[in-house]
C-alpha cells in the first residue's frame, strides 16, 4: 500500500465515519432520553435517501404512504387512550399533532407529484417527510411499554426493524437508488484530489455536532433532555414530561439521521434495507461511547469508518464480518469499565 | 393429575406422533418436520433465554454452523452424514464455548447486543467464504441413511427428527430437575444470590450457553439433510428473531413452550403463505415479515407469558413426586464452643470520599449469637457485605476458621461455611419452596450437568431433598414445600431464606435484618429457632434494628456508628453505655 492509497482510504474512511457519527449521535440521544436502543434508526437514514431519489425524478415517494399509515395508527392509539381516560378535550390536539402535522408534508408531496423542485427544496421536503416517522413509531410501539426493561425495549426495537424493512420493501420497492451529487467541486490538497462531496459530509457532520452541543448547553429544552437522560424520576419531579422530551429526542435524532441519509445518497447505492447495516455500524461507534458520551461516540464512529475503509482494501469480502466482530471486544472493554452497574437486573 | 396419569397422557401423545405418517398427508408431515427442527433450536433458546435469562438473537448462527459443517463434509469431502453430525456438534460446541467465554460476562442488554454482533458476523462469513459456496450455498447434500436405508422422503426422516426432539425434551427436563438445573433457574435476576450459595454463575451460564448451541446444532444437522441444501439466509439474525418469537409464543419459561411455539408459528407462517397472495398478490414475502414482526411486537407489549402458562391454568396440575426417604447429607463438625471463628481486624471500606466502614475489628465466637447494631447509615450492611465478599475490602483482614478470606470471591467464602440471608429478600419467585431450599445444598453436593441430564444423580438428589425438607420443617414451612416462593408473604419469605441458608450447613449464619416485616408471633418463633440453632453449636451474626428482638436473644453486641465501632459487650453493658445512648437518642442536654 502506497502512502497515496493510504491517504485516499483514510479520506474515504473519515467520510463514511462522519456519516456514522450523525447516526451514532442520534442513537445515543434516543437511548439516553428514552432507554430505547432504536435499532431501526439506520432505516430512517435509508428512507430519506430513497425519498430524495424519488423526488429527483418527480415521483411520489413511498414515504408518503408509510407516514400516512403510521399517522393513522398513532392517532388511533392515542385517541383510544384518551377516550379510555375520558380526556375528550385533548382530542383536537391529538388530531393536530398525530394526524395533521405529519401528513402536511406528505400531502404537499403527493399533490406536487410531477414537478421537479430545486435541490434545497427537495432536501427540505425529504427531511420534512421523514421526520415524523420515528416519533410516530415511538407513540405506537414504545410508549405503551415505556417502563419495561432495556432488554425488552431492545427486543421490540429489533422486531420493529424487521417490520420497517418489510414496509420499506412494500413502499419503496427493491430497486437501489443513488441521487445526484450535491456538489461537483473538487479540491486539490497537496496533490491529493478531494471530492467536494467528502468535504460537505465532513462539514455537515462538524456543524451538526456543534449545533447539538450548543442546544444541550444553552437551551432550556436541551437541558431538560439532559436532565431526563440523567434521572427520569428526578426530571419528572421538576416538571419535565418524559413523553414530550422523548418526542423531541426522536425528532432531533431523526433530523440527524435524515441529514446523514441526504449526505450518503450520492455516494452509495441505497436500498430499502441498507439502513440496518448503516445503523449497526453507527451503533458500534455508540457502544464505544458506552451509549452515553457524545464525543466518544463520534470518535468511535470515525474509527469504524476507517476500519471499514481499510478492510475493504485488504479483505473486502470480510468487511462486514470484521466490523461486527469488533463490537465484541468493544462490549467487553465497556463492560469491564462498568463492572457492577448492571448488577441486580429486575426479575421479570 | 397423578404422575402415572401424566405419563399416560405423554405416552398417548408420543403414540399419536408415531401414527401421524399413516394418518396425515405428506405435506402435513413436511410441516411437522419443520416444526420439529425449529423446536430443537427453540428448546435451546428456552433454556438459554427463558430460563437462564440470557436473551440471544443469534441462535440461528449455531444452527448454521452445524448445517454448513455437515454440508461441506458430506458434499465436498464425501463423508457420511453421521460424521457430519459429530463434527457439526463438536464444532458448534467449540465455537459456542469460545463466544460464551468472551461474551457471557456482559450483563443484560449488552449480552444481547453481542449476540446480534456475532449473529451477523457469522451470516456474512457464510456468505463470503468461497469454500462454503458464498451466497449460493451448498446443494445436493445427501440424505441421512440408517443401515443402508436412506431417509430421503419426508415420511422417513420424520421419525428421526421427532426422536431427536423428544429425547432432547426429556433430557432438558431432567437437567432442570437437577442440582445444576436449579442453578440455571436461579441465574435470572442478579448474581449476588447465586454467588452467596457457592454457585459460580459464569460457569453455569457458559455451560447453559453451550447446551443451547448444541441443541441448535442438532437442528442444523437435521435441517441440512432434510432440505438437502444450505445457504446463508436461514441462519440470519432475522431467523434468530423468528426463533425468539416461537419461544415467546409458546412460553419462554417452559420447555414444552418450544414445541407449542414452533408449531403455532410454523402453521401461521404456512397459512400466511396461503392467504397473503389472495389479499395482496405479488407482495407476500414482505407481508409475511411485517405480519410476524407486528405479531411479535404486540406479544411483547401485551402477552409476554405465552400460550403454555395460559393453558396450564386450565389444566389439572401434575402432582409433584413426594421426596423419597433417604439418609441425610453429611454434616459439618461445628468448631468447639467459645473458640473464635470469625475475626475482623481493621476492616475499612471507602466509597469515594465516604468512609463507610472505618477500621472496625471484632470477633464472633463459636456457638454465640452476635448482634451488629447501630443507627441508620452506621455501616452495618457494608460490614456485612465485606465479610461475605459482596464488596472488596480497602484495608484490613478478615479470617474465618483460621483461613484468611479477605480477598476471596463470594462463592469461596460461602463454600468455606458462611451462609447469609438478604435485607431485601432474594428469592426466585417461580421456584417452589423445596427447590429454593435445595439450592442451598448446592455447595454440599457434587452431581454435575452430565449426571443431572442422565439421572445418575438420584441417590444424592434424594439425600439433598431429605435435608431440604428437614430445614423447611424447622422453619415451619414443610407443609407448603410445593408452593411457589413468590406466593409467600414477606415474613415467610424471610424464613425461607433462612432455611436455604441452613441447607448449606454453615458454621456461621449471617442474617441481615431477619425480623423486619415479621409479626410479633413470627418474631418469637424466629427467636426460638435461632436459640435452637445456637444450642446445636451454630454461630450467628445478626444485623437488626429491632432492639427488643436483639437484646433478648444475643450473647453480645457490637455497636457501630458513622462507620466506626462504638463499643461491644453483653446487652446489659451496651445498653448502659452513654456513647450508645447518645448515638441513638442524641446527647443529653
């Protein structure tokens, strides 16, 4: 391997690592606030890419149908709960938040089918379409069992992933997509050709990490999220509602996943089920950060990207095998540094 | 239902299974074959996840390792399928032993995450190794043949599959009803309790993990030679989830749940394949996945118990086998009365900046009851945990019967002859009282997994049961021996813990607030029991808040306050000590 190839591989690795960073941060955010290890998180990124590709050709993306189904389900679940508690006065609000708001972008895209939008509008629409998916899933699937053990929530999340991949195939079809590149710029850094796309990925990753930091550090809502993550009961006692912080966490995280989907779509061919591996690789990064530390997660995600990039050069067929095998020593290292904290799991 | 009736019902079931090929269509037999093959893997999962509490998403990988091993050996190397069985089982066992040794120290959801990791890694390995045919797999696998007769049709392999299933089921049931099996059942819900009984939870977990993998291996071997073709897809994590679904539908904690769950899900899968094309032509594949995933989520949300426990409520209960009369287990020779058996010298424990126990020294003499008292936060429970090894010492030395136990593991301390109870009762709610107390005899008995599975342990088991019944008698719970521990009121649960501790035949019994939650009559009974034990030469260390209870019972007390020892002596001496009065009542103005 020459120095040049090493540099190119490093660049590739950092670029895919930067994408895992965004997804990994989202995973940590959701886990910290809701204790759900949201396995289908990568699917959100993949669905964004598929939506964007469909908007490019002026089609009606499958996301419209998916969001519609989920919105109706979530509304039904919420309305049943309200009727059961005789809280009829909250029904209009429910309709607004669970039905009307999620369906607005979907309706807009549905009726505008055939028109081609400019790139920024397409990206905005794709993100707006995808954003409600995770919060709606939260309402339907996780909120009824919010107090269950982490293990049970994880099992549900894994099952949910398979449901979503089935739905993905139904709504998006089996074809892979690749969108137009966001920029054609090419830079020459000391004899090394650097793609504009790579620079964009890195820049976006850094900017959103920064924004997330500012949000947590300087806004009251961000602090409420952190408070919920540290101690749910304590947060409740000071008037923070775990359900609403949960929704905010899902929305924010979905935004991160959506952006990573937009960034990855021009670089890799994305299929309806590409999200699983995407999410799991980001997840390896998140585990390195012990599911709590944002900076270590970012570092871990970049490491995964690099590992993947170099192994694809030497042992391309075993890339996946190696990345997932890496998770085991990482888990071990993590469990050693946390010895005792898992003791006394509740008996079910 | 008597046990005889139960055996008759089981025999009728086996007979019906044996007659099935004559009564059912070949297609139904094929379905039954699949049910049997799934049931084997699910049986392992029930043992591992439902009973042992280690939730695995990766069981399909073990099925795959054995299936690929036998496929490669028979197709590429030309060996007999029986060689494939041996190699497949051994290879799977080895892989499981290595994976288990590496990952089973992980707790809770981390362990389950690691099963996803190796499950996926194995799947990608199958898909990329050229020798294993990559994603095309290996085809033209020969059928199994017995004495020159090839089991090529589904009717002929049917018997082999179901013999495997029934034998595995019986052996697994044997296991659960043995010494090591009780340890497996005690794994769920924390290690402190199992360690305190002298059980090595890691070893028990590892062996359970390997047994589950071996059951998967049998399933994989049968699968490869029945379908005559292997490819990576049936061994993916998504199939691992399907196995979990089967286990959950059947009932995670019940061996028979494996067969019920495998049957229900397989039949459901089959009817979905019949109906979905009618409802939605051209979309049946993904609809199947969606239906199963949604079903799984709904089950997890609303009906985690499964079918078997639900059905058991309506079926007559099988009478438990009464304990056989047998000689008792050997008893230890208690040390001579008055001799020091436990000595704590300068024990110190810090939590960050807090000195929870500060250079505490005291002795317990053989045949006495020593009370350890002190106001809330005095460090009594920490002291308790230091002696039993639940917490490591920072400084100081603890010796027991002349041996230094300062840095021994909990289970070694337990084996040395210290038995304990817990302030917050630690029982397994779904175990009977008898089984709970039998757990206490773990350190005094030897039968291993192998003996348990093959019922070579019956003589020792009978003696252990006699001993357990004796201890239950002693605490007044013998007439409820076959009730579930979770159904007892708190006071009785405390007594049950004492019976379990006594079943370990300790030299020193350590009780952490045994009188808490007891009514006054029960307290008097407990005091009588402890006095009787003292008369037999047993030494008791008691942490207790109830002063009437302590002062009327103990020979001496040690008083702790703010982590340090305040004073020690007979109840009368301690009661009149002004420092003790100040610690409890505040200074006299």
